[in-house]
């Protein structure tokens, strides 16, 4: 990436949602200095082989970029870092603990250069589990498959064509039938799979002549898992399987899952959230942090664009309408650059940002219209309902996933409607009241 020198370059540089790589360090603006430095310190002094650190935050708030820049010289002296973008293999709408464990093993084996050995061990485990199924004489329901389903005995012939190898993993994300077969086989004894993955972890540490180092995993993208039952299964029912992987690790967790996450028993939770407004529920308004955040968000733009290509009032408007969400800020600049090109402008001005706001608002309007009940409540009170029903809770979760609502956790948890649609919600609310 190079600093943009014209409008066309701005449009290209701000197009897409790919996080910055370490090679693009010159364009990196650290939004979470204090929290990332604290995380580095805890990693550095850690002596627990299976230590797990959790990171959460609103989708689009720059977690992936921040995590990519966690390793520094001191940390790399004692750790070999492996950053795994889990959505490369698994699906947001269909994710299982077995999928995660398999994917971790695959990526570690790839990094260590012994993938075929990993496939052989998986196939051995498959045969062992199928043997256990074959020994049974009737259908059983005490084997936990896919969150409580049944495994039918006598099903072994249906798995004869399944073999762990490169082709299986290449199609794993799109082939639901293969995923279901794999889960049926490996759910016979999930602890055996976990033990196999730990063997792969230790094999990597030994084979790379870095026995004095620990493999350190960063399991990114898990906050993007959408289905509530998948989140329940992975982060609550089966979280011990992840936490017992025998290496230190960072795991991203969906923001709305932390309501049930015990910070007293598991204090290593880092919430990466950027706000550009003060907490309306707090007794004191800490404007210092807000001002720091605003300046940092402005710098994200200024680090990538030559001076004079975006006016100051345009930058300020984009930051305000981003709601502190970095992805939304990037999208606003991209849309504004397109508007500038269409109008023949040589720089982005306030009117181009306003056009971008309208374009992005239109994209959110339909989803907002279907959730006016909860959005009006959030806009008025910045709180969840005092006694939310299951439907209310699901609706709020969906609003957070779709960035209709931004969730903050400095002091008492509070919520804010995305600034792009705040006026829309006010209009809907007035019409409803009338």
C-alpha cells in the first residue's frame, strides 16, 4: 500500500474489508494502545501452558488488525505465533467445535510441514471411532453429535467413501454433507480429537527446533459466528476443549456472548471497542477518551491519504457518522471517493460524505424497518429492556450483528443506534406513536 495521491487511489485503497498486514505497518494506527500493551504484558509474563485470552468487540472495530500487530520482538523470543483466520474454512451459519479443532490441527500441520502425517492420524481416529460404532447393537442417544443428536449404528458403510485429506478440507466449507459425516464420526469421542490436536501442537514445537518456544495460537474470526446454538455449543458447552489445547492462545468471542461469560472466573477478556460519544448512563462523562478516539480515527484516514485530498470538515463528518466503527469509516470514505469521481471532483468534500451517508443508510434501512421496536427502545434509553423476552434478546443480538446497534462496555453496559439510521428511527417512532 502507498499513500494515496488522487481520488481514484483513495477509492481503491478504501475498497474492501481486508485488515492491514504486518507489511503495511506504516499505515497502522493503534486504536487500542493501552489494552494491547496490557495483553502483551500478560502474554509475556504467562507461565500457564494452556492459558487462554479472550478478545471481543463490535464487528468492524479493527480486532483482526489489532491482533495481527500484537506480536513484538520480546514476545517472539518466547513464542511462535500462528494467526488463524477461522472463516477461511468454517461457515458463519454452520460452525461446530469439531470443525474448529480440525482446522487448528490443519493449520499447525501446514506450518510445521507435516500435513500428510496429520491426515494419517485423522484416518486412524476415524477407523477407531467407526469400530466403536460397529460394536454397538442398537441405535444410541448417549453419543453427543451436533449438539445432542443421535448416531445410528450400522452406519459405517455410509462413511467408506470419506477419507481425511486435502480434497476433503478444500471443500469443507461448501460441502455440508461432508461436514455432517465428519462430525458424526468424531463426536463418538471428542476428547480423542483434542488429544490428537495436542499431539500435532507438540509435534510442531519439536520439529521446528523451537522447543524453547511455545506455539501461540490466535484464533480470529470466531466473533463472526452467527447462530445462537453454535455460539452456545462452542463457547459454553465445549469451551473446555478449546481452552485445554496445550499452548497459549487468543480466541475472539462474539460480543453479545459476553453477557453470559463469567469475567470473575475467566478474567482474561479484552474488549476492543471504539466510541465517539460519551456514556449517557454514566454519572461522569469522560470526554478525554472520546477525544483520543476521534483523533485516532481521523489518523486512520490521514495515514493513508496525502494532505489536501479530503477536507477537514469531511473527515470530521465521516468520523462522527462512523459511530467509532472502523469498517463503517472505511466504507464512508470509499463511497465518498466514488461520489467525488462521478461528480468530477479532485478532492473529497463534505457533500461527498453526506452522499456516502445516504448510500450506506439506504443499505441499512430495510433491516432497521423490521426491528423498530427494539431500535426505538435503544435510541431512547440506551438500554436493553428491563425484562427482555427471548425474542427481544434475539432481536438485539441480530441488531448488533448487523451493526444497527453498537454495544459498549465502559462502566454499565450501554447501547447506541448506528448514527447512520438514528434519524430514520426517530421518524419511524413518531409515526408509530401517532
